[in-house]
C-alpha cells in the first residue's frame, strides 16, 4: 500500500546524511593519514610531472568545483546581406542602394 499524498516521510536516513560505508571509509582514510585531495593538488602544481597528467588532474577536479555548462538552443536570425565598403561610400555620397 502506498503513502498518502501530503503526508511527511517517516523513518529512514535524514536527507543528506552519509551511509555507514561512506562514514567507515572516511574514518579509515583519516586514521591512515591519507588525503587524496592534497596528493592531487601537490601533483597538479608540481612542474616536474608531465603537463598532460597535470591537465587531466585539473580537468577532473573542475567538475566538482564548477557547474557543467549545457548547450543552449539559440534562435538567432542573421541578416544575410553584408554591407561592403562600396555600399558605405555610396551612402555617404547620397546614392541610393541599387542592390536592395
């Protein structure tokens, strides 16, 4: 039987809380003194490491720091007619545009 609409959720984990495995992994890494983020930062700024690897580290880290951009549909109407310098000179001399 399903839950009635409008009734608050009861039981279970609260929203945003970590599960047991995540907490256990974080505790084990902390106990071992292992910080993968600091290792990657050290590698990214080390000029002795291959530039391609450094760039890959930076690109992979960016997805956690900045939102990903998505494609935007544009409905731009462009005027296919390009005004040439002859058109501009003709307009300055008061001549009507004969190509229009």
